[in-house]
């Protein structure tokens, strides 16, 4: 079981995404992915970038539906997220949701965000580190 960051989820469902190969390697190692409900808004933000690059709207809608099916979505509570924010003021509230979920589930956050891996090495790991372990 892992918490997957949004870039990993997008990479998993969109073959043309920059993180596709990494996401596929992680998925092969562990298919039990979890994410905070927030990821859906983040997914739409990345989908917008793909639209601007010429991806079809239909493909992105299908990818969004596939993404929902590929993860277990969790609602986060304020106390969990604020505890992460209190530990490190350099973390965004968005990133804190992923970290808090990994802490709740007692698993790793697999993230493409190198800064998070550096700030929270006990929780966060890069896709390459996860696959190599």
C-alpha cells in the first residue's frame, strides 16, 4: 500500500505524461494506491496543461475516470493536516494532505516532489527509490 501523489496518478493513466514510465514501474511493484480527495482538483489542473498541449478532451475525461478507479480516495481532517504543517512550515497545505494520509495509513508517500522527499524522508520517497527498494 502506498499514497500516490497526483503526478504519479496522472502518469499512470496518461501514456504521454512525463511521469508515465515511473508510474508504471511503481504500479507494477504495488497496485494498492491511496490519495486524498484533493488529488482530483490537482488532476484537473494537470489535465488543463495536457489540453493546452493538444490532448483531446475525451481522452482526458477517460483518464480522469480511470484515475478515480485506480486509487482509494480519502477525506482528510484538519487536525491531521495541521499537524504536518506545524512540523514544517515549508510544506504547502496540499502536500501536507498527502503526507498526513501516508502517516495515517502507515505507508510511504511515493512522490515526484524531490523537496518533500528531502523534508520528510521517513514518509516520502521518490518513484525511483521506491522501485529500487
